[in-house]
C-alpha cells in the first residue's frame, strides 16, 4: 500500500532532491508539487535532470492538496511554513517541515534569530527530526521539524562526547564548511560563481541561525564558525573538544562505535581514517572520523554529510519512514 505525498516549494534545491528520492521510494506516490514561479510548467524547467518523470508544478491550493495527501513536505523559507503547517494539521495531514519554523522550542529565542513566529502555539507539538536521537518521538509525530544541515553534522559529531559526560564544559569549538547549495537559489553577490570559484571564506561570525537549535540539543555553549566552500554540495565539520578525563584514542573511537551501533546512516571510520565530502555526496550517510591527541586530553572529531541529503531531503525521507513505521533505509539505499 502506498501513501500520497506532496511537496510545497518543490522548485528549490531541497525540493528537487526530495523528488529524486521519492520517485524511487516503493511506498510513495507523489500527488502535488507546488511552485509560485514555475506553476504550470514541467518539472525539468527547474530540475533538468528530471526531464523524464512527466511531473508538473502547480499553484498551492491547500484544500486540494490536503484531500490528496497523507503527508506534506514543506520546503519553504522560514516564516512562510508555519501558517501552512497549521492548515494541514487541522486537516489531519502529517507534515515534515524543512524550514526553521519549528526547530526551536523557545518562542523568544526563535524571534531573536528569525523574527516574529506566525504560529507559536504549535512549537510544542513539533518533534525535532534528528532520527538517531529522537526516533521514538518521531514515530508518533504529526509534525516533524527537519533539522538544519549544519546542525545535523555538528550534533551527530559532538553529541556522544556530551552524552557520555567526557566533554570538559565550555571547551567545544566547531569549524564548519559547506557547499553553496546550502544557501538555496537566492541571488546574492557572495554566491555568484565569480565570487565563490577559487575562493574560501568564513561568514556569520556574529552568529549563525543554526546555532540555537544546536545549543538546544547539545545543552552546551560553544564556538561555531561556518565557511563557504567553492563546491556545490557537502558539509564538513571539525569538532575540537577538551576531555574531562584522559582517554586513549582507541577508547574514544570505541565510545563512538558503541553509541552509533546499529545506526544505518552513521558510519564510523577506522582509527586513523577521516571522512571526505565526496564520500557522502548524493546520499543520506554521515561519516565520522575520531582522533585523540597524544596527551589523551583533547578529541578531534571530523564529520561529513551531504547538505541536501542527510542535511535536508534525505533526512526528511528517513523521518517519513519512521513516521509510517517502514524500514528507515527504504528509498534511501
């Protein structure tokens, strides 16, 4: 038996990636794809690689979509999703929101980073959709807030240190690097080819919007500095952490292996090996390399994901699989 799904805002990078995943998913039928700028046009106008799938964009008619959908993916900018989430929930349609509108539980904290929240009464209904940590809650959820890409890579890389109580408080530093697709399709000078090509720079040093959701999960204040890589897709984070007690390198790796044992999309590399972005591109995998320094007092953790895969659309599909009690790998491997 198949469920019917729709994608609101399907002409962007995450929307196109979702379509690619869902077309090969054995338990899903795509009902509606919406786009204001491409309404009435074939999908290849926005995503040329999908020329053979015969799908078309349409305007967003929530009544029509709700009647033909068991689940809706929202791929809209922040503050655009929230009111639409309420409309679908009121019609008993499940929602996975890929914006930031429901990731942060605190209304005041959300408004500090994003502005006024359109539907603060729904904040407590949303489940944060980091599958490896909140699987049980996701399973019974009607509204899942898909995590940010930087947040996914950072939390998966740093969380075992905190959960196991071996992080020295206040010592966490995250050096993060992302490809340009993480900024979406907006036209800004800094994302133009001539600005990005053969270039590399830090940004948002005053604070990145994914920081509060990372802080919410990790429960630790930390330093986070993002950088823009001259590549299309992928994220690499390097986590530096002082340890509360001395640990051998092998023990540190064993801690991570034990923590993520059985997780289908988290791959721990052997001692002395560290992940590369190209190893996870076009996938839902997160690869992690673990290193301790020679004194046994500092950990260096390197994690990589595809910002459009595990950092967005792949994780959204993984969340869907959990919500409908299917194998988490369905349609993803």
